[in-house]
């Protein structure tokens, strides 16, 4: 047998081995149904201020639809008034503007985020629901939309410069000129020297805002000033990510947490003390379980808010999801199965989507042992390679469920999203 044929056989054997290892199944529990509830009956403890919802993938329609279903439940039952998305802070204000005063359309507002994973019918439905809901309630009951990500420049820059148009025309002209080369289209072409120069200019803008706070607030409002300063901070964060590529992932989760805390403080000052945040499982979970060795946003939130942070993860058994084929701009559908003791314990439950409250599972000796044991739980980003599914380490994170989350929504069979053009 030739060396090439031997190599092919070895690779095939290794692939089959890992495939078989990845398909080990747990045992279904006979009375599992008594420990679950439908999503619309999720019960959140009274003390909770921040409710995190994690997506096992960005490419399944069920997880995207759950954002709306869960938020609607929390609005109606828990008096949650603020939705935060793992999306652009500046672009998200286009969505907020639409749901508050009807400017533009739901589709145009969603596209302002400039994240393809959110260009879906499910996301548009969520934003339209928020807009329609606001038409039916008084001012105190209205809902608000935010993003806590910092991976774009354009809308934060626009918000900042629009503010200067209102409070200081000379500075508006100066900063418009200084930042004219800073945009989503050009940001990846900037040299390190240019990025350092951008950072210095943003620092000067922040200093100008801080030194002239009283004057600027008098010419605008405390809220408008607070947003202008935050727009500048988000632009600084974006620049820092470019300047520290090796620490990109680490810094991003730190900034996600910092921006969420800003939103919590801002909205609490306006009488909204319960916040909903939707992001990837790896950002929401509390234990920094990722092999990438960085501190997750959820870990920061757990440290800051303690029991006031309530994390809900998601997992699946059978998923066909859409993702970018690694290294390309093409999207494809991929299919994987994920079996661990936790999801398989509920594999014979009739419902396809249901919520498992970990506090309730403590009533079961078998389930309480499972949620306290390390599991390989689904965690798929927006890029995927066909060979990833041969090894579970490429589409799961090892974590102890009751340390990472307070509960979990299981989708037994998940179907792919369709990204709109």
C-alpha cells in the first residue's frame, strides 16, 4: 500500500474515532418532564437586575426567535424594559429610534447593526414587535434597545459628531475633519501609527467633553451628554482592539461587560432596573470556560452583580445551522449532533423547546448530579469548517452547567436561519 493510501486510511480511522467519541449518549430520565417549563412561564428571582440569554449558535432560527419570545415574556411578567444585544452600540440606537418614534423601518434599523448574523426575519420580527408594543403603552412602560459591542465606528462617530453640532460648532468641524478617515470601510486599512493617532484624537475629545460637561449639558441635556461620552468611549475601545490584536478576544469581553454596566447604570437612573442581554453562550456563561483562555463577559457580570445576574444558556441535540465557511464570505448549512448527560436526560420529552430551571432540578438526585458535572455543551460561532464536527472540542465548551448558568433552554431539533441580502 502506498504512503498516500496509508495516510488516507489513518486520517479516516482517526476521524471515525473522534466521530464515535463525540456521539456518546446519555440516559433519558423517566420523569424529566416535571423539571421543565415552557419559555413563557420562566420564573426570574425578584432580586435579579441583569438577565443573560446565551445562544448555542448564531445560525439557528429557534435561538434567534427565542430572543423575542423570552424578552416578550420578561416584559409582560417581570417588568423588564431594556433589551441589550451583542451588537454595535451606535448602530443599535437606530433600532432604538425606530421602536420609540417609528423612524425608518424595522428592516432598515436591523441592517444598521452591520452584522450579517442579525439580518434575519426573526430579528426584524423582534424589532417590529418592540415598536408595536411601544404604541400600546404609556411612557413609563416603553421598551428600549441597546447594543453593547464596539466592533464598528460609523454610527458611534455620527452620534458623537451630531452632538458636537448641537453644543460646539467649531469643535464639530474640527473633529469631523480629524476623524474623516475613520470608518467601517477604512478601519482595517489603518496603519498602527494612524490608529495611535486616532486614539490620541479620541482621548482629546473625551477630555474636551469632561472639561466642558456643565456647559455642554446646559446646551443639550444630561442624557445627550452621557451618550456623547459613551460614543467616544466605544470608539476608543474599537481602536484599542486594533492596537492590541493579540488580546482582541480578552479585551472585547471586558469591553462588552463595561458597556453593559454603563447601560445598566444609565437605565437604572431612568427608573428601569431590569436589563435583558442576549449574546453567544460563551459571552453569557459565568465561568470563562472557553479554551481560548479569556475572561467572559458573564464572568465579569457575575463578579459585579453576584446573585443579581441570572444567566440562561441554550443547548441542542440535533442542529442544522447556517455559518460562514471558515476563511470565506460564503454561508453554508452544517449539521451536528450534540449529546451530553444534560440534554440527553430530556431527550424523550415531547416538546421541542423547553426551559430547565437548575434550582428546580435540585429536587432530583439524578439531575442535580448531572448539572454539577462537567458537560460538553454546544457553542458554535459564526464561522465553521466541515471537519469541525469530527471533534466535539470545535463546537462545544466543557463547563459545569450549574456553575455557568442558572437554567438552560434546550432545543431538541434546531433549524437554520436565512441571512437576508
